[in-house]
C-alpha cells in the first residue's frame, strides 16, 4: 500500500487545482486528525465564502442518525464543504441527493462507475464505498449548509464495519487513485451543483438521479413502516416511491432507515 504513504493531503496541490477551475474564494483547513470535519465546519464556516475541511483521520466521524463512520488515517477521503445560502434551510432537504450526484460525476472522471442508494450512499459494484451527510446551522442571520463526504479510497480491510462495503482500491486494483485530485473535482462539482440547485431545485437532477438509482425495483425493509416494499422511482421533491402490497407511498429521506432484502 505504498500509494497510501505517497498520497497525503496537500493544501497547495488542491488550491492550485481549484484556482485553475474557478476564481471563487476558498478557505481550506487540513488536519492530521479531527473529531469530525462536519462538526468543525458547523462551528467555523463563514458566510460569503466556501469553507473546506479535510482530515487524514476522524475520531468521531458520523453518518446519518449519528451512526459511527469508520475513519482510519491516511486511507480514505474525509471532507466537508460549508457555504451560505439565501434559501430557506428546508429548501435544501434534497441536497444530499444532489451531493451524491456530484461525487458520482467526479468518480466517473476517474473511470469509476457508481450508483446511488437513496438518499445518500455511493455504491460501486453493489457495495457501499461512500456516504453523504448534510447538516445546517446559522451564522450572522445567514443559513449555512455543510456537506460532509466520506469516501473509501485505499482501505483494504476493516473488521469494525458491520455491513458489506468496499473501496476504490478493492474494486479497481490496477488503477492509481489520487485523493487530492478526487477531492478537488468533488469540490468543483459540488459548488456547480449548489448554484444550479439554488436556481432550479432538485427537479433539474431528477432524471439523472433515477438513472443511477440503486434501489429501483429492489425489495426493501423500512424500519418506520415495519414492512417490506418494492422501491420505485425518486420524485421531484426528492422522496422515494415505495410499492407495498396494498398501496404505493412516498417516503421522505429524513423519515426512514432502509435495508435491502434478498
């Protein structure tokens, strides 16, 4: 795993890449280890700039519902982007789906094919390689959105993960991955997506998301309904259609945890 040692996070390399693509103002912080990149930006993001927090490792990385996100040092991508918006926070309820598309597009540039498990997981060859966590706060009467992304890059084993997972290294062993480049491309795609999303909403991305919808036609168990249904298409508001024996129901992402059934 020599690539892990060589491919440390490099501030200059990332900022140079971003400068070639945009003239936006970036505030970049890189840590060897931190509790959580999202927690840091919820405290330190400033209005009217794009704040970035990267870490080689996290001691308290988390996903949805405060689930622990395994974050071994030097092996993966742990990143958060914070920005302000004039929109109401409720208008960003489906931005985790858009963020997942931004990650998918960035990996496509690496010739990595992915799908998205609604609402916020990145899958490769039917195994989870990443996830999105969008959180919000307010600063000086402006709404702040923080997008956290965890992406498995070089991780080859981890007995602490209790579900099927993989990494870019495991799925594409003959490819050389550069974390700094992947991070930079994700940041550019996230900012572009944010600008489009503010103007056009999630409906602009609907067709694309459904084309990458990992859950479509799969049997799923929804913990709040306590029953099994068939996942269908995503709606323009970001909700998921689920077909039960006796009804079809729209499920919102904040309401439910989903398990795929064999």
